[in-house]
């Protein structure tokens, strides 16, 4: 995802896969629009009840429902994503119990 601010205008370039586009919109675009509109942007955190077994240097955005991981089958799996109430921002190198949570409710 690319974000630019040019002449007071924000430009977002979102990924092409549907699930990635939705997650990036909720992670980056909506918080920006809220802040630009003068609304409070509050970061929620959630404890994940399942064991996350991902070892990667990349940040992972994992769908959850009430603290439980939702398994999705790829970048177009909206049926599984619809079972989630939001997603967490997971970084395997961080040892923590609560993760940044982004709800589908705006």
C-alpha cells in the first residue's frame, strides 16, 4: 500500500486482491479519514485466544471473531472473512498478549 500527501490531498494506492484491499482500507484509509475529519482515532487491543503459529518478518493481518482466529483460504475468500468481526495486526517478533484490533464496525 502506498500513501502520499500532495498539495494537501491524500492519495492511497491499495493492493489488488479483494481481502487485502478491505483490510488495508480499514487499517490505513479509514483511520486517516477519521483523523482528517476531526474525529478521534482510538486504537483497540484484543487478546487472541488461539495460538498464532506464524514466523515471519512481515506484519500479518489476521481475521478474528471474538478473539478467535478465522481461517481464510486466500485473497478472495470473502465468505470466511464475513465470519470475522475484525482483524488483528500480528508481528511474530513481538512477545505480547494483546494485539492491535481493527473492527469492521467503523
